[in-house]
C-alpha cells in the first residue's frame, strides 16, 4: 500500500486568513487512522473524503516511511 501527501498554502475567502492545506492520498483501510491523527492534531480541521478510482503520476512513498514520519512527529 502507498500514500502520498502535498501541503500548499490556502487563503480563506470568508476568514481572509492564510492556512496550510494538506492533500493526502491513502488507501481506504488507512482512512480511519488518518482521521484519528488529524483530529488529535486539530479538532477544528475540515476534512473532505473523495473516493478515487485511479491515481497516476507524482511520487509515492512506501507506507513504512510515511508511518515513521508521522509517528516521529505525532503520537496517536
């Protein structure tokens, strides 16, 4: 299984504030764990889930590397 994430700057039209936006692709079985991590970090996070049939291009990092990075920064 693979996962991929991109962080980019967003600007809220209503709040007029800059925010970091994360676009994360994870296999469906990992979605539960990702949501738990996000909720622990930011209880006000806005989460949108899209079910995607195909992803191509870009760079994917193997799951163990992603988990190591997540767990080194945040504990669930």
